[in-house]
């Protein structure tokens, strides 16, 4: 198996107080581990919020010594964004290394097309890493499609897997999906339902599988994807009663909810520590790239300080997330990067260090960059926050980032889960106003107009105007579907 990487060099982004450093890639392909928390807030980790600032009760300190150590031993990104403010579109972006908007309007909402992300149409990083000679495994919340041989992990290049498709109880692995019927919604390689693990906490189950996989692949490079479901609701204390109902737990916007949330994040950190210990014991830690981030901003029990709002929203609290990256052989300890970045960057970085980018089809556009190379100039990012269901299809928010500037577009709510085409635009300078408190649109009309024009171009370039699958309702604005006759063209205000 070829583990050689030819003629590549890395440029590690600078410490805030030092000059840019240059290192070379390893002669051997590194192992790659991608850890994804579910609904973790930007201010929940002490490496981002050492004084536990924020509003009570969500500013309760969380002890995460293993993630703190990861920040100390690698690079901490302070301006890293999710590709969406909700779970599924963000995970689609991570796996495809593309904006979910490229997949069609269905991919911009939580709900998906009947088949999800079809591997034959939209290849993913697991497929390319497998081509590069990597053993591959995923243990966690899959959430991008649940059709065997079409959109389940086996179709996307994963040799081993143990997954839930949607959130379940942590002890009782059931949920409210109509096809659950009181059965566990945990599935393993080949698509078999797993029924003998009820009463065991999911995070421990997946970590146990991860350690088995790491141990079994000491002689070949591996890609381990760990999309945890923690700390997403239901908020269930890992030390709680294993027989508790799948949907039991305190409400998320209460002190009791925060208490359970804290215990869940500390439990996650404990099991991340087990992974580090195993890698170190087996002599694999030095040449393993480990990435940790969250799929979107914090849920209602999370601490998103110093940001505005939280998960679901396109204010920074819904999309700015912690991101840590460690590779002892190559990344200098204690590095801090302020480079604006997005989820697909982590995906492309994993492909680059594995020498797997050459397996990406030449005509396949990826929307990320290698974070371990020097970035050339400012970058643009865009988001569209959508939702749709049986009662209608509507836009809620859009956002566009260019350099330090952000345009936020919020659509007027009409009640009954409907939004108007009328919208309000806000312009912020995030370098000076990370909390998005001062709307500069009226004070800086030229900048405002330039941002609107740039955003229109981003949408024309990125948003799929001819998707394979349409939602079965008219879209309100921004897709190929026509506007309903009773909705006037949008007016900014």
C-alpha cells in the first residue's frame, strides 16, 4: 500500500504573535480522525471562554481537559464556521466538501430528498480516502441519507459503521420517526439493525468501536469519522437510569437542562481522552491528524458567548463554532489562527494530507481549501437558512460573508410557520462587532450595495438552479420555482 506523498509542503498559519512557519508533509500518510460534536456552543470550551462568560445558567463551566490539551498541542481556529445552522446540511457539507446549496433546495433544509445524498451523484470524502488506501469507519449520527447501497455509509466508502440516522435516546436507541415502531434505530455495517445494546450510552458504544478500529489498523492509514450525537437533545445524564425513556430528560432552556448538558459534554471529553490514550499507547498519535468541531452553533442549553443567538439562526451564534486541529508531527503546539474558514475547509484539509485530492474528479468543484497551506487574500462565504414541511415552503434567513463584512437577511414572519418575501437586511463588520449589535447598512450605503451584489453573484454561482429533486411545494424566493402570485417581489428595508 502506497503511503508516499510527493512534493507537497504545508504552511501552518501563524501564532498571533509569530511569523508564518513552513513544514513538509510526512513521508507516510497520516491517520485522520474527524470528531464532530452535535450542537456545541462556541463559548462552551474553556479554550475559547476561559472565564466562562455568558448568561446564566448557560455559563456553567464545563471541564474538558482532553479538548483543552488538544488546543494546547495543536491549532485553535477562532473564526471557523459551520456550513449551516442545523445538523443535516452541515454534515452534507462536511462529507461532500461542498456547500449543501449545490445539491438543490432540498439540501438547504434539515429534511432531505427521499434518498438523501446519493453516492453515485455526490461522492464524498470517505470514497476518495478509501481510493487513497485508507481503512475507513464511521461511528455516530450519519444524518445524510438512509438507503442501503445508495446513501448509507457503505455507499460512501466506509468499510465499518455503526450509526443512527437521526437523534435517538442515549440509552434507549429509539426516536419518534414513524418507522421506529419501538425498535432500536442503531444500524451496523451491511445495514443490520442492532438490538443488543439497549441500556448502553451511545457515546461509549461508539468510542468502544473506534478503539477496536484503531487497534485493528495499526499497519495501514485509517480515516475514522466520529459524528457524535452529543450534546444534542434529549438531555440525558450519562450517569442516569439506563432504563429511562428515549425522550426523557429536562427541557433545554432550564438550569436542569444546562446541568445535564454539562455532564454530557464532560462525558464526551472523557471518551475523547480514551482515543488519545490509545493512539499514544500504540505509537500512532504523532502522525495522526485529529480535527474536532461542532456541526453548528450551540443549542438552547449551550453557551454561545460572545455571539448573538444560537443554533437554527444565521447570526454568528448559529454558525461560528469551535475548531481544534492536532497533528503533533507537523502542527506546532499552541498555534492560534484567526483565518476565516468553513466546514468544507476541514474536509479538503483531510483529503490534502492524505494525498487523496487526486481522486476527486477533475470537474468536481470542492468549496474548501487546505487549512495547512497559506491562504491567498480574503474569502467569501454564504448561507441560506431554509425550512419546509407539509404546510409550506419558505425562506427564513440568508447570510453572506466577505472579509470582515457580513450581510444578514432575515425574512418577515407571517405566523403559522410562514414567512413573507419581505426582508430586512443588516450589515456588520465582524472584526469590530462580533456580537452583531450595530447595523451599518444605512451609514455605509456603498458597502451595503456592494455586499448585496456580491451575494447575488455567490448565489448565482453556488445555489443549484436545476436540482434533480424538488421539494413538492413552491419555493418562496431564490430557487427555480416561481413565486406564488399573491407574493410581491421582495423589497429590502
